């Protein structure tokens, strides 16, 4: 979901199911680091998501397509954990909010 003015995006971390060992310490409100990967062999718009030096996954391809050019142009971004989902017998998911500011 994107705000009407495009300043924030609510989404899930893509690929988190392959990095479950890094979700155990996450909690709502944690600040995550976004790192552009313009030379990513699979997606030139790739934006990796990190917490405490560990890669959790990526901004999904759909959202990265609109965010990457803005980051490349100097827009600042803050990423925060909004909600943890699943867990127990299920894979834990991580819902995030990305705030963009010029």
C-alpha cells in the first residue's frame, strides 16, 4: 500500500522466509537499513533490507521499481518494522513501512 502522496509504503520483506534466523530478535518499531543494489544481477532496482548487519531480504520488485529511482536521485528513506506475522510452526513474516522524504 502506498500513501496518496507517495511518502510512505507499507509492504512485506521479500525473501524473509530464507532468513528466519534473523527474525527472532526483531520487534515492532525496529529501524531497518535499506541498501540499493543497482548492480544486482536479478533486478537493477534491487533494494536490500538489513538489521544489525544481517540481510533480511529485499523490498519487493513492484515497490523497488518505484522507490529505487527516487533513492538514486537523493531521496532519503527510513524503514521500520510495523508488524511481525506468522511464527510458531509457520514462517515468520515482517511487515514494514518505508518513509520517503525529499
